[in-house]
């Protein structure tokens, strides 16, 4: 998932929930073998470099940043209330037990096979993959410490992660990272013991922990430096406390989510709308700590769980074991698959199940772009909905543009359905106005905006050359890579840039950059360009694209 490069941080750390007690820090991660120096907290004056403004965005997106009053108290920081309530007769009755904000449900053995299996942790591999970063790290997104906040035009090794691997900080000696996610101005990692780490901007609670007014354990009476708490990755302690073994993370603009090996979902951060902050829910502007907010069905011997989650800029799409799709967040462009009334936008922050054609239709794959959403159902039909001003949903553009600019209920992407294509779409990734679709055989299709090389299509393609509109392609076309014998196994999209990994570990990039996020030392690459070579000493394992930065897990070849 990708995010608009125009968003700017005030760099004032996280806004501490009102009435919250002074936070106390865990032992500070070491940098180069020593504890990072602590100093009194003061806001940084850094600002990100100004990227070139591009036309074509919807008039209401990306959301403008504006000054806000102090955030209402987070649900998790509410003053503790009595666990008893009075009845009309004056007696006190115990409240129903809750689990992370929802009514507690006794777990029963799962007797019925799941339609979609719960994700399992990957098998450990050695040597551990090393983290490489490129693009803009102005606000600590790289997780290399406060001394590395610049821009890298090509991949650079994250030495902080290398040091932690050698120290065994990620689970065992030599353990590394399993998964990565890049948000608007923040980053999430999962290590090999399943802990979630975060770094970057925390103005809207995207890091899942408090980073302002945190007591310094080494200097009583003083606070830890905000840069130390945001530019150096820290584990999300509340997830560790509940033994949450993460297997997937996703990051939007300021919203974050994680899925566990038990099929549990946790969400934190905040959603934004066109006019500014929308909030995490009707009860909280920001949620600084991971919350369980999706209540699924529970029947004897059959408990519905979460399989995967995808993030747009300011919305989430969730797939369950039963093939159900839930969405919530900002829905002003139809990305939630349901109509949201302008004066009731906050209602969009309540998770709701959507229908793919009919109620019995079950989903097997989900995806998201900045302002749109996708799903693939059990028979291989592909569905898209949300913002479609440049054909990015793949559902086509009508002559009467007002009827197709926003798709408020799921529509089929006919050219990519299994009945038409002959194979299934297995992954979908979207940027601001473009989308990529990966098939089971390793082919990649693209649609949407193309004026900056976003689709990776060569000018020699006759269908591409004859497109009705020079700025976009309304129906998906296949991207040609230079080695047809090495299929694509993974894709990722940023705002206007893309990445793809092959079975042999080759990494390609294409599209347009503003601050080095392509990694090819060029402002634009109209067709797939090699970043990690087949003949090199590393193979690409995973890649993630954020608003202004890119991340890659590369493993040293034997």
C-alpha cells in the first residue's frame, strides 16, 4: 500500500492521550553496541523535501494536513472505571468480561475445516535476510537511528538491523526479520519470534506506542528524546504482553494493522478524510495501542478468524477464514464498498461486511490501492471498487464519467476473471491512481494512470499506443519483463512507483519517484528496471513501498 508524498509531519512526536500516565520506557535498544544517548525532548525542526506536485488527483485527495486541537483520550488510556455498575435497586452487578475492548469469547476447538486457512509463520531460513532501505528517511522511516535521516537513491543496508541480528535480538542467535510494511511516513517489521517493531512518524499514533513524555529509566525526572523513540525501531510492548505472534503487518497513511498466527487482528493509529482528521472511531481520535475492533461470528466448533488485511491510505480491507470481506475507515470515494453520507463519515470507521455480487460468494484474495479496494472470489472472478477517475479499479470507464469516477459497490474486472484469463489473480497492489495484478503463473497486469511510467508498459505495445486517453489505461494490460522464464512471485506499489520480485530473486522497479524511492538513480523508469541482479550476491525476498520510502529484505546467496 502506498501513500501520497505530500503529507508532512509536524515532527512533534506522538500526541499523548489526555490524562494518560507518564509512560515508562523499556530498555533502550543499543546503537553500535552502546545505549543511545538520552536528552530532554524537544520538537525537531526538520521538514521533508518538497516533491513535485502532480496533477490528476481527485479534488478531495490526498487529505490536507491541518492543525488540530488536542486529541481526545484513547480508549486504552481512559481513566479506569469501576468494574461494577448499579442497578435501579441499588445492587451492584459485575460487568461482562472483555478482551481488548470486545466481549470475551471462550475459545472452542475448531471442528469445521476453514475455507481460507489461517496464516502460519514462515519456516526459519539462514542466513537471515538483511534489510535494505532507499528513498526518503527524513522522519526515521528507515529505522537506522537519528543520524540517518537523509535520502538514498539506491538500496542501502540498515546497519542497525544488522547489529540486532548479530546480538540475537530478533528471537535467537542469527534471527532476522520475517516481514516488512511501509506506510506514509512510518515502517513496521515482524521479527522471527513474531514481535512487531515500529519506527517513523507517530503524530497520528501509527507506531502503536507512545513516544512523547516517556520517562528515561536512566535519568529519573527527565524524558527520552523523541528522535530516539521514533528513528530507532522499538517493539510494540502491548502486543508482546498478550503473546501476539504476528504473521502479517500492513501500513496506511497513519493506520496500522497486524494479524497473528491465531487469526487475531489488531489495529491502531487514525484515519484521515479530505477535510482533515476523521479519527480511529467515534470514541477516539487516535488509538495509540493495538486494539481488537472486529467482532466475528462464533458458533460451536466453528470460530471465524482473520486471514489477511490490506491497507489503503485511510481504509482497511480484511479477509476471514469463512471468505467474508470486511472494510472500514474513510469511505468518501467508495473504497469501503458502501455509500457513506458526508455528514456521517465517522460511521465508516465501523467494520461492515460487503457482498461480492451475492451473499453466498466467498473471497480468497484481497487488495487495496490508495483510494480503492479489490477482492478475488472462489471461482476466480476479480472485483474492484472505489476511486476510478483514471481507470484504476480495472472495471472500465464509461463515456458519462460521473457514473464511473467512483464505484461504490464491487464490480467485476471482466478481463482478469479466471473464465476470461484462464488463470487466477493471486495478489493485487495499488498506488495513488494505478493498480497491479499478479496471476498464478507469474504474469503481471496493470491499469490506471500512466503519464509517469506507472504501468511499466512499453511504447511498442499496440493496445497501449492506441489507448483513448494518453494519461491512463482503463482496462488491465500485461507488463513485459526481460526474462519470461523467470516468473514474478511478489508485487508492491507506492504512490507512483512499483516493485516486483521474481522466483530467482531478481528485483525490478518502474514508475516515477520524488525522493529516490525507485532505487534506480533515475527520476522515471517507464519499463521494469533491474534493482537486484540475478548475477549479484543477494536475492530479493520481500519488498514494500511507502509514501516516500521503499524497503527490501535481501538474502545473501550461498
